C-alpha cells in the first residue's frame, strides 16, 4: 500500500505523520479530543488540534503534501514555540483565546501573541475548509450575504481582491461586525486575528501566507484563493458561526 492508498483507506493524518514519510514529526499520540472546533474555533487547552478531515481529502485543490507540511510543520512549530514561551508562567494554564486577548497589542508579549494566534488562526482555517465545501451557501446565509454585499458575485470579487492585495503574509476573513450589524471582509497581517477585536466575530479564514499554497500553486496566490473559494469554502461553518454571533 502506498502513501495515498493508506490515506484513502482512512488511516488519517496522525498515522501518516507517524510514518515519517516526509520527515514530519510524529503526532500519533496527539489526542483527537484536543480538537475543540467550537463556533469560534475555540480551543481550551494548549495542545495540537486534530484536522477535521483526512489529510488527503482536500485534493486536488490542496495536496496532502501541503496539508502535511502546513499542519505538521508550520502549525506544530507555532504550538511548540508557544509552549516554550509560556512554560512556568501563569499563561501555561490559560486557554489559547485568553492568551491571545491578554497579549494582543502588547509589544512585550508579541512573540507569545504571534504563536498563540497562529495556532488559533490555523485551526479556524482548517475548519473553514471542507471536502464538501464550495458552491452556493445555504439559502438563509445567501440572503444575508446578498443583503450585505449586494450579490454573491460582489462578495466573491471583494474576497478575492482582499486575498490578492494583502501585502506579505496574513489572513483574509469573513467576519460579522457587531457594530455595523453586517458581514464584512477584513484582512490581518502576519498573526493578526479578528478574535481580539471586540466588535468582530470571525466566520471563516483564508490563510494567505506563502506556505499555504507554494507547494501546489507556487506564486499564484489568486489561483489558490479562487480554488479554495469555489471548491472548499465551508459555508456551513460560516453559517454556524453567524448563528452563534447574533
Ligand atoms: Fe499557515
């Protein structure tokens, strides 16, 4: 059985990572129960969250290779860095969200914030994608999006424009703006996250760091963003988050 056959047989990401097929860290002992994909992507313990789907299930839009490195190397490194930074401090027992909120905009805590937020942002990103995603949003959500953006075409155009115009590394988000009472598109640079902005409720995330797409799309960020939007965007996750925010 080759690697892909194993993945399709449902062996899952942990087993694949444990093979060390690409030199990735062994995560076989990562408890699946560490995943806490609450509506806001909540995670109450500083542990590596599991992916919500099999590592190869986003192919061909995102390869198992990209997911493996992105999750097993990049996100894992953010978590490892965070654990080192908070070890022996009161933050060691805090939730990811509370660490983010207590360190945001504090220059002396920037490294802690960056690593905590990158763990949270990535978990939220994984849940924003689904092998059954893309296509049209559910009816009720479609009506909200049409009200807030004029049409689904305008929404897509603005979302992709945001993805293309984010200078350097960062994220594009669908978020609910409590003050404005509407869904908006917003961008954050580096590890920035709408979770730390009181008036915003994150609904979906698009990672536009190069590591998210370079293995599959090289420098073609817009092709990556378009493919994800059309084929993987988890509208049910958006809808669930919106319902919890209002
Ligand atoms: Fe990333």
